[in-house]
C-alpha cells in the first residue's frame, strides 16, 4: 500500500484524512523529522511558505524527498491562483505530479477519487496515468529557497 503523509494547521486537511479512512502519518511541528521509509503521497494545505517549515523539514529528512511520488493539495478556491499553492510549489520544486486538488476538507466525491488514486498507485499504476486536475494549467512558482 502506498503510504500517506499529511500536514494540517487548521484541521481541514486532518478532517479529510479522517474521511478517507486510510492510515496516514501526520507531520507535526514538534517533531517533523520522520522517515517514511517507503513510497508515499503528501497531502498539504495552502499556506504561505514561512508556515510550511515543518513540511520542508520533513521532506529534507533522510529519503523522504526521494520517496515522494505525488502530492494532493487542499485549499480554498476563492483564493484563485493561490488555491493549493503549497502543493503546486512543492510539486514543481521536487518534480513530482500533483495527483489531486480539493477544497477545504473535501466532498464525498473527493474521498472516492483520492481513495481510488491510492488504490491504483498501490496496485502499481503509474502516476502518469492518474487524471490531473485542470487547475494545473498555467504558471507554477517555485520554492527557490528549498531547491537542491
């Protein structure tokens, strides 16, 4: 099974994790350095870069950057281009695909879609075969401070 790691500040992302009912590691501010030790999907909310230090610490710990296979972004579509900005920046920086984007804590359809993505990837399907969201078209900025 493909593993899941997530970060939640307000609880929206954590509520989504509760809905999908799949085991997931929560990245904590108190101890962000955790070795996933296997291929995984990262699920992140949308916040400004300085609020994501724990995620950066997690990604740069041991082989976590090497083992990430895709990202799922959460956010508020009212923020237009800033919707899922964190997922877009990490994906561009680490050159991994965004697998899905959802708003707030997700709908029932989002739950089904993400569970299917995890199932398909766990069964050996390529991330290139996963349907990408339309929001990915256009400019994506980089986390230049965190590039190799």
